């Protein structure tokens, strides 16, 4: 069976060495030594300031909304994982959907200004599949209308744009370190804060607002992660160059095998150093996607419809708006299997089944 992804598992001995350290110290969570080591190493590797390691990427979005005091309407993308919309609702804000660019699949800055009202306080945009948003255009709009920007960078680990980490754009960028991500800590996430005052506020929020055992610095939540998760992160981080290279080779093989077909591929923004987080293909229509997917599943190959449905069509939303580009993409897109260890022969086999059904 070939699934859309398979978590990367580092050398078990390397992990065991960390486990022995944890046993020796007796300290297993609450800002332990390995959590601090991982945060320092992430800042160094990614060349970012103010990194807070958290227990998942969803809580990172929730804390980001709270730390920036965002209320009212948030202009957001209809094409992302459901957490991008559900966190806005969870925080009692209103998502307002701006359609996406048909080639990069990121929010279209040209669609945003017409949606701004006196209740708009922020833009929450996803660097979808690791492809950077048009950060310069978004920055200009945000400055003009005094809006905050949160980037859901769940897929954008290690991506640079114009030579700089994509995570340094906006007020806050959030990451997911879920097992299915190219860098992971089993469960986990992080936030990168541009401003150090916001960083300190968010850091208190991660630990119930505790300021020592008996004092509290504002309302907080439990966003902490453990020494065991940090240990996994330290092991995976050490192998990151290997992971990236293996994924790059698989993507390049798909590129070669699927070249010249009617499929649309993700158009990576110029000046980007990409991370090969996903391999999406867009079919000319949903019927062709469904037919191809059935053929793949019959061969025990399970790609996934990331992301379906378009988030503006979620049935629990109060107000329905049309986002024709996102809705068409959501109906026609399929993410192909991509993980360290996927054989070249499997990539060729998957590609052949797809070509046979176009
Ligand atoms: N923002 C964005 C843009 C995101 O994509 C996400 C998460 C978030 C925010 C929120 O971050 P977190 O709170 O999750 O940190 C998966 C992941 O659970 C989710 O983290 C991810 N995005 C989303 C895109 O994909 P599912 O429902 O597809 O997961 P699941 O369990 O179906 O697994 C996918 C495939 O991986 C399956 O074929 C099975 C395989 N798998 C999975 C696990 C967990 C394994 O082989 N082993 C495993 O241990 O959501």
C-alpha cells in the first residue's frame, strides 16, 4: 500500500540517546532543556528570531490571533487546510474569503482591498504547499489599512524568498510540525514573531500566563510541548538536508514522468527556494480526477484531495460567498505520494496510471 505520506523516522539509536538524557534528568515537559535546545537550533537553521515551540500548528494560529489582539473580520484564503478557517471561528472572529491566484494557489492580493471594512483587523494567508504568498503586495495592503498579517506557514518549513526565510514576513508566522510534515516532532508546531513584545506575550500565553508559580501575566492556554517531542525534532532536524534532497529527487522524477500531459502543476513563485512539501497536480475537471483516483486506489495507491472542499463552502459558515478559482482548484487537485523511501519505480508506476487516465 502506498499512502500520500509516511512520517520520516530518524535513526532509533539517536532518539534513544535523547530518551536516556530525559530519564537521567527526570524533567519531561514544561520548557525543558531539549525544548530550549530545539528552539535555539530552529532559530539558527531557519535564520529567524523569536521562535516558540508549541504542541501543534492549530494552537499556534489561535495564540497568534490572541497575541496580536485581533478581533472582528479576518481576510483569509479559501484554499488551505481547515485549521486556517476553524481557528478564526474558534477565536470568535469572522473569516472573510478572498479568492486565490490560479497559478500559485495563494491568496490573490487583488481580491483583498474590496473586502476591507471598518471591522477588518487582519489578513491570515497560507503559503500553500510551501509556495510563498505575494508577501510584498500583502505587506503594502496591510500597511495602508493598518492590518496585522498572520502567515499560516504550516507547509513552509525551510522555504526562503529572495534569500530570506519566508517566516520573517508578516507579524507572526505559524508552523506545523505534525508527523506528516517534512520536518516534524510527532505532534508539534511553532510560531515566529517579528516583534519581541508580541513574542513575550505569546510566550506567556503558551504556559497559562504563568509568571512564576503564583503570579499570572495575562490569560493563557496550554500550548507547551514535551521533551520527547523536542527530542524527535532534534533528530529529524539533524537529517533535514537528507530529507529535503530525497523529496526533491522524487518531485523531479514526477516532473519528468508527467511532463507534456494536460495536468497543471504548482507554479512556484519566482525567487523562491522551495522545500518540496507536497506534490499537487490539477486535473482539467473533477470527473478525470475521480476516475484517476479510483484507478490509483484499485492499485493500492492512496493520494489525497488536499484541499477539498474549498473553505468558503464549509457548511458551518454563516455567510456563503463565491470564490470560483479556489472552488475549481479544490475540485480538481490531488496530492501525490511523497515521502523519504518512496521508490523511483513506484513514482513511475503512479505516473503511468495517471497518464493512462487523462
Ligand atoms: N494549517 C495548515 C495549512 C495545515 O496544513 C495544518 C495541518 C494546520 C494548519 C494545523 O497544524 P496541526 O495542528 O495539524 O499541527 C494531516 C495532518 O494531520 C495535518 O497536520 C495537516 N495540516 C494536514 C494537511 O494533513 P489528515 O487528516 O490528512 O491526516 P491523516 O491522519 O489522514 O494522515 C495523512 C496520511 O499520512 C495518511 O495517508 C496516513 C499517513 N500517516 C499519518 C500518520 C498520522 C502515516 O502513515 N502515519 C502516521 O502516523 O491531516
